[in-house]
C-alpha cells in the first residue's frame, strides 16, 4: 500500500480512505456478508491527528536530526473476530460476595480482571465483592465445543457475553429461592413481583440483600451455570481494526535504526478493561516491531542447527528499545457481535506493526526493505 501510494503521488492514508469499504459493504469479494461494525476510517483520522502525521514529508531523507534521518510510516491492522461457546458459573454466597467461574486460563491476557469486571457490572455490585475463578478443569467448560481458551484473540469476546447470560439465570434462581423457601422474608410472593437491583431483592414492600437472604435460609451459595455462544448462523463478518503509526531515526553512517514514537488507534468494539486492553496492544506492538528490526533465527548450513537458539543470542527488544506508546481506543460497542459488544484484540497490535516500521524506514532513508529484520547491513548496501 505504501509503495502504491508513492507511485500514485498520494498520501498513504488518503489512498486507503479513497478505497474504503464501509460496514454496509461486503467484507469479501464474493459479496457474501456485510461488516458488523467498522470504524477503521476513524482509526486513520484519530491516529493521524494524535501522531502528528501532517508533519510527515513524503520525500525520503527530507527530515533529519544531526546524523539521524527521521521518517514516519503507518500501516493497517485487520483481525477477524470470533467467539465460541463457553459455560460460566455465577453463584451468590451468604457472606455477600458472588463468584464467577470458568475453566479458561489467564496468560497475562487479563481474564481474572475481565470476569471480575463483567460480574460486577452484570450483578450491580462493587468489584470488591466479586470472586473470579479460572484455570481449573473442574470448573465449567464450553458445552459441546470447549475450545475457547486464551487462543485466537477470542477469550474476552467469548467469556464476557457468557457472564451476562449466567448472571441472568443466577438472578432467576435467587428470586425463585426467595419466594419458595420457608425461612425467606419474601416467601410466598409471586416471582414476577420481586425485583433484583444492586445485590438486593425487593418485593411486597420488603427488601433483603442476597447475603442476608442466604444467611436467613441457611444456604451457603446459590446460582446457575449457563452455556452461551454465538448463533448458528452469522448475518455479518466480524473483525477488529487498528491503524499503527511509527517514527524512526536511522543513523546515516551506521544504519542503526531506533524507534522514537509509536501510536495506535484501535476499533475493537467495547473495551471491557482499558488498562488490560492497552497492555495487550502494547505487547503486540513490541512483538511486531521486534520482528521488524531484531528478531531472526540463524541456521548453520552445515548442520541445520539453529545458531541462536537461546535468549542470549536471539535478539529481542528491551525496555530501552521501546519508546512511549500512545494507544487510543474508539470504544464503539459491536452489538451485532454480542450483547457486550467486545471483540478480540490479543493479536491486533502485532498485525501491521512491522509494515509501519518498514514504511517509516523507507521515508527516512529512501531504501525499501522487504525482508525482515531491517538490519544495518541491508541499509548500507
């Protein structure tokens, strides 16, 4: 795309916007399904404004700072969004807490926090009163198809709507218990007269918290386990989007390349936990830019042995190699995807990151590198 824009004498963003498909267009050449929710054009505009794209000179080697050529580049990220079937257990406890449990895992992707946030939001209680539980095969798994763990950027997108479904069933079970148990202060009421709100049940002029109710009825815990997943047929194509912007400095004599700024504007539906989501995007950008500038496996021709098969010889970015990263989420819920509207982001930061670096290196040096990593020897040829 960057090379095409140069040949046409167009700005890379203008080229993309001139050929932009809205959410109403088909997402594939066969014209099968329209996009569910797509705001990639807003990613371009917001990201460009935050990054200062208007200061970019399209002429390579036009900007310099002493012995360093300065260049800017950008690229697009599109990641297909999916969610699977998951089973969630939501239980109310006599001590006034609630537990939200499923057997998925947390690889640093924030599932502990997602369960706590979604549980608190669905139950209307403080997050301090929610006890998440994961990572145990004895906990509920997906019914029929249990492959929904921390894979495919689908964990949060799968679990979040399932928490809502399980919460509704748990509240129904709590109301039934309240109107049928002989020790309950709401015993004998019509279930339709009882309302749950912020951890309390109200009906017949009486109000009782779920902890008080379970204590009065001598019940340790009560709730429901519910399996929830996407519909059998999908009316849309689902994806998450981002626009990555990168500024690099390339030393004119040594070919050393340093990143000086990174900006990413992200359209991934509703953002359940902004801090964890930002960490995911930053991690993806570190992976992608590492592939662009450092990471490579070197094979010994005579033996087939990987010569740098350890973390002493395999080069990775460290903190000093990574500039401050500006991540901005548009936060447009995709309610066609799920009731929560959250799509996956785990791999979104990596997609396009290396291309943004390569485009910035070209803008800085006038040398187009198509084989990664972009090392000094390639720039000095």
